[in-house]
C-alpha cells in the first residue's frame, strides 16, 4: 500500500505539492447553548414501551382508565352524599 501513483508523473506531483490546506482551529468543547439544543433534539424514550411489550401490560393499559374513571366517580359520589 506504499505505492504512490503521483511519483511517476513529475508534472502531477509538482501540481499536487502547490496546494496547501490550512485547517482552522475550532473549539473542542461545545457551548452550554449547543449542549442544551442537543438535549432538546435528542429522541425521548417511550414511557409506555415496557407495558406494551407484555400481554399483561396491554390489558393493564386497557383496564386502567376504566378503573380510574370508576374510582373518581365513586369518590365524587361519596363526597356529595
């Protein structure tokens, strides 16, 4: 892999040596604002995913709103009696 095809052609080698690239200095540490934006742009975890992955979790997600609504209705009925 040490074979350099540009050494054979003298004209091409001189043209390639004419180019000099200056690499600009950039900050290695990002600013607080950039870190905050990256935090907001990062994808969020799905909080319901562990429940959906099991069959019992799916049933819990279907039954929990019904039980919650019945509990709220029972509390309201006991308060206004």
